[in-house]
C-alpha cells in the first residue's frame, strides 16, 4: 500500500492541475481588457441610440418621426390609390403631390395599419383618430430626440459572449438595427460581451469608416451625433434643397452632360414638348451650349444663394422661355439619372434631366 501512495498523489496532482489551469488556447479567448461592452455604459447607450428605429423616413404618410407605418400599406394620394410596399413608393406619392404645386394635397390611409415604434414594438391602429392620438405623443417637428441618425452600422456584426469564468460560450451575429437594439438591451444578461472588430460604420455623407476598438467606436458616434440634418420634419419633400449649396448645383450641372428639358411650364402652359431634342450642356466657365439637330446656340448661367434660396440665373438670347431667375426646388439623384427642378414665382416650373 505504501508503494501506491506516490502514484495516487501524482494522479491527484495532475487532475488538479488540468482542471484548475487554463490552456494557451483558453487564454486566447479571454475578453480583451478594456473592450467589454457593459450594460448602461456610455458606449452601450450610444450604440442603442444609433440603432433605434427612425420613423422620419415615411413622414409623407404619417407625419410622425417617432414611429413608422409597417409595409405594405395602401394609401390614396390626390385620388390615386397606391400600394406602398417599398421605400421607392414614397417617391411615387411625392411625384403625385409635385404634379401641381397650386393644389391641396390629400392622403388617405386604408386602415387597419401597424406602426413600429423606436424600440421596435408594434401596435395595430384601426382608425384615423387612433393614429392622431399616437402622433400627438411624438415630439414636435425637428425637436431633439434620442435616436442618432447621422451614423449607421454596416452589418453583419459579430459579438462574443463569455461566462463568469471568461470562457467563450456563444457568438451572436447581428444583422440589422433591430438586432443591435435588442442585443444592447440584453447586455445585463451576460457576464461579458465583446464586439469582434474591425467593424464599419457609415456616415451621413455615405463615406465609411473602419473601427478597430471600443474607443474608436465611441469617438465616431459622438463626433457624428449632431453632424447632419436628421430631417425630422413633416415636409414630404425630403430631397428638397434645405442643405444644398451653390457648389452642389454647379458641380452637378457642369459634370453631367447632355441635359434634356423634362418640364417647362410658363403661365399654366406646358411648353416642354416644344423643346424635344434640345440638348443643354452647362460649362464650368458659366456658358451654356444648346444643340438641336445641327443647330447650336449659346447662353450663360450662374448660381447664387444657399439652401432653399439658391437662384439659378439663365440668359439664352435665342430661347427667351428659359431666361430669368429660377429658384432651386429639388435635386433628385438615382442610379444613372439626375433631375434638377426649379421654380419661378408661384406658377412657373422648369426641370432638366440627365443620364448621369
């Protein structure tokens, strides 16, 4: 029996060693020091605000920025029934409203509808008075609110979940803002959580930034928080030129070639058909070249002002219908097409379109 004691002691030592000590692979999955996401921390709150549901994108339908109407929904815009089943259909409604700037635009919603709040909870709304009651609970137009709209996460994003012994127990894939919001909301359910960096964020101007750690992410969100117009108003013309500059207009006009007259209305007369086949090119030196078949004529153009008070001044001696000072109303840019709309007074309208 005495000879077995050293062997038993050795076995007990080995067992204790292997059950109490971590291997190098185990150590490699410990949460990085200073990189854990803590519930109610500054970065967690910023991430939550960034992932809140922004309800302002469909204000053309509900006039409320604190929730949106779940699609599909059927509406009647100025007498035209539209089944809205994608974000592109908001533009269809706007185009109907823009057909005549002197009429009274109306939009009727076919109830019941479902609305989605900032925390992604939903509610069924059966009547217009019920909808008005919800709208009344939203902040006023352009009021300060919790959501941060000037920066977005690029998904998917992976998160690592650790237990109290710092062992990796799960990996979560976050695919959208709703996932992110609920993930942050559940942080206190986990012993330790980290984001798998690098991740990418998208700024309001469309540029992307690579983020390598928690500190960089916090700095990026704080820098972006008030860096753009969140457009929390009830103006359905979300692409109207509230923030346009003369430089924006000058660059677009000069860089895009072969503009066609899409609309020209003077004194309630539609004249655009008279200018089919006319091609306008706006040069950066302030000159205009207009060609129609083999005929060429020239003129000048200039831009002054800012925001919704940008004036576009045209002088083409041989084409007086275009001459005068036009106010910039809207710039619409889609893949392969750009349209610029101008107004003069209460009735006159002019728009140019280019495949640019």
